[in-house]
């Protein structure tokens, strides 16, 4: 299990570095404007990390579940848990609405800084959070696909991931415009399902959802190609045999 543990170390190091760096940007934003009005970015980033932790836990324990004969139920449940929380990762991009509307801009505290300068800083700030959130989402999708591929094969892993990409675009629209969150899928499934059906009747909502789905699909394919999953799966299998 050495390779998975090394992956665990890299994942938590990535989370630590991204969090500390982005918190420093928020502190600088507070110093520039005299108010911290972007706390929602940090909260949304925390939610974006949840699917990465879920998929990492499934990948880490895949062989244990397989050896005990109950990997099917665990992986199916884990996949749906990941799917429910995954839209929180690319959702961070929608926080640009506050920059577009110039809401939460605050006042410039530094005498050498103009409101336009502060606006540019907010663009960079939101872009940094959106990038890290989306990257965490892509990483979680990769972890999820590796575990599915290892148990069920390449075809099944893609059959499961591709619909998840489409549903994620819908989930992002639900979160931004209908104000549903991941827990509503569990505690208010009927209302959430009705909101999903409504998206298909509104052209602008459908366009928004499909555009995000297309963006996620393209960036994940790029991520997938660069990571070289064949090598990663082989290393995971070899390290498991040697342990």
C-alpha cells in the first residue's frame, strides 16, 4: 500500500499549501480594504475538498473492501456520496458573480490603491480559489475513476464518470440559482428532483449547465491524459502485491 500512502501524503500537502496560500491572500485582502467580505470563498473551498477526501478514502481502502467481499456496495455508496458533493468543487467559479456585480468590494484602506486596483485584486483572488477548487474536483474524479477501473474495468469507469460530468453541471446550477446544496439531495430529495427537472424546461438554465459540463469534461480529459492513469494503476497494483 506504499503508493497509496504516498498519494495520501501528497494530497494532504496539497490541501495544506493551497489553504495556507489562499488564507494569506484573504488576509492581504483584509489589509487592503479594511473588511473581510470574502469569507464565503474559504467556506466554498472547504466544500470543494470534501469530494477529494471521499474519493481518496475509497481508493485507499479499495483492496480491503475487495478482500472482504463487500467492495460492490461500498464503492456504489461511495460513488454516489462523491457525486453528491463533487459539484461543490467547480461551483467556486460561480463566486465570480460577486466580482461581476462588484458586490462585497468594500472600501479601499490603502491610500495608494484605487477601487479599480482592488477590483483587479478580487479577480485574481477569485481565480485562485476557483482554480484550486476545480483542481481538487478533477483530482477527486481521477481518484474515483481509478478505484472504479481497478474493480470493474476501464469501460465501467468511463460509463460512470461521463454521466457524472453532465450531472455536475446541473448541480452547479442548482447551487447558484436554486440555492440547493449537497445535503438537500438527502434531506429534500423530492424538491431537489423537481428543481432538476425544471432546468430542462428553461433554455438558459440548460445552457448554463451544459456549458459547465463541457468545461469539466474538457479539463478532466486534459488532466487524465497528463496524469497517465495506466501507469498510476499499474503502480498501485504492484505496490499492493508487494505489501
